[in-house]
């Protein structure tokens, strides 16, 4: 089976969509699929082309058996709604034309961003092949939630585009049960919507000792490190965490932020104005180094704005930190909160509730037995969300949707693993 996958983000970019796509494709190739990924020149999150790459019409490479075709896009820093839209639309156009020369049995197009799905639909029409719309973010609901754009005619148009794509997709894959319910409310049949949640490659995020040299390099010796590693965007409300850090009097507790994004400069200015000596803000690191930074943390911090839209999401940071037995302090209500509480993998605080945050932080710092219980819960959680198994679940959907079996080199049909329930 030949799979054509359209995605705006792909390694060496290290955000959640890039990691999910990359790790899924690797597992599909292991099962005998032929996978081609069309993506853009790596530039996320700073809007700057990564070293070793050029933003040109077309360049090709192979990554662990995946054929990767990178196309030209209008590259813009993650600031300004209309500049980002121009960025997104340019990828839609160039990805569409690059797809014309690729033979495939099925097309997968993933969000974010929405216009990637538009390209997937157009390619499916021209090639007369089924396409799967992978919904990792509810557009334009998430735009409204972060206040990136006020209600307008443009958002109404985006609403209509989303509904049109839902209706035209051969199948829809979402990352949370809440997303499935929301799309069902839009009039899409439930049997057309599959759920393949995020997870973790266990061998990449294995339990390990703290990286002492890294601890010394950053200056965190003898500190209880509360770490946020990921995008510093509008949705993450990290200014709230800095407000909380200002109130923390325990000198042993230290906050570590690693990443980049639209709000990074503002957060650095805020930390400077508060003169916080219990906060360290570092630039983003390559995906290959993330596990080292997780290793030096004691607690994983996961935070989002207090918006109904975010009760439907499950941040992928949960799984990577859980695999490395880092108890999770989570300020995300809804499905993500439920997972943490079901597995006893950490503590929940109401989003943007400063007193609850401070209380839960003190509890996980001071209660040794609670901390150990959370570590045990993390181990169970990570085992349940093993990326390798989840990738096979999605491959099963691809096979059923395309009607094309995966075959070995001799042309024999390969039996698909049983779908996880």
C-alpha cells in the first residue's frame, strides 16, 4: 500500500504534530507500507529555516525509510494572523502541485493547520483516491480560544470550510474522544470518525538517571525542578505560571522553561521585570535532546488557558513525561485531567487558579509517598499509550479506508494486527 501524507510539520521540527507523523510513518513502513511525506522546509517555531536547509521549490531526502519531499512556502514567524494564513495557504498550493507526481493508494492530511486538509481534499479529487483527514486541532475554535482573531467574516468562512472538509473526507481520525463528539455534533456519522490518541515511543523516552552534566551546566544542583518543555504559545498561558512562580517562597523549587514560540519574548520580559531567581528560560532544543531535559526535571508542568475548547485536548507532553516517570502537574480540564486522575499520574489544578496551583505544587514537593504513587501511575499510563500500538491502530484504518492490502516483497498479503480497543 502506498501512502501519501501531507503535513506542515515534520522533523527536524520537534512539535507534537511532527513527532506523531514521523513515528507513525516509521511503524507503517515496518509493516510493509510505502510512505511519502510532503512537508515544508523546517522552520517551526521561530519562522527561520533550519541550518542545512534552503526554502526552495522542492528538495527530497529519506528519513528511516520515509520518502520526504519538502516544498517552498512563505515562511513567517508565528506572529500576526494574516501572515500565518499566507504561510498556510502557500503550503496548500505547493503541496498540491508536488503531490501530482506521486503514486498513492490513499492520502492523509493532518492538522494543524487547516489548509493542509484542503490540499489533501484537492489531491484526492484529482487522483480519485480516498483521503483521511487527521484532526489534531479544532479549527477555527482554537483560534477563537486564544484570542488570535475576533469573530469575523473570515472565521465564518473557516467554519464553512471545516464542515465541507468533514463531509468530503473518506474518514476522519481524531486524537481525543472529545474531538469525536464535537465533530459528531457537526453532523458527521460516528462510524466515519476514528480515535487514535497520542502516545510515546517507549524506547525513546526510557527511564534514566538525571543528566548531571546538564544540571551543572544550567545551574540546577540540589533543586526540585518543575519543567515546562514545549511551545511557548498563546494557548499555553505561561504568564500565569510566572505569576505563580513569583509567589513561591520555597528556595528549593525551581521552574525550568525550554522552548520557543510567539510568547517567548514576552515571557522573558515578564521574568526580568519580576526579577525571578527561581525561573530559568532556555531556547528550544532538538527533539533528540528533549529526553535529557526531561531527565533533570522532578515534575512535568502542563498548562493551558481556561477555555472550554481546551477541555477537549490531550497534550502529548503527558505521555513523554509519564514514560520517564515524571509526575505531572496539570492545569488542563476535561479529558487530559481525567487521564491523569484515572492513572494517579499527577495532580490537577484548575486552569488559571493561582492558589490551587501553589497548593498542589507544595503537595507534590513535600509528600514523598504521593510522589512515588504518581511515578507508579506514570508507568501504567505510558504503557497504555505506547505509540507503536497506536500507529498500528491508525494503519488499520488506512487499510480499511483504501481497500488496499499491505503486501510483502513477494506479493503476499500481510495480516494486520488486531485493533486496540
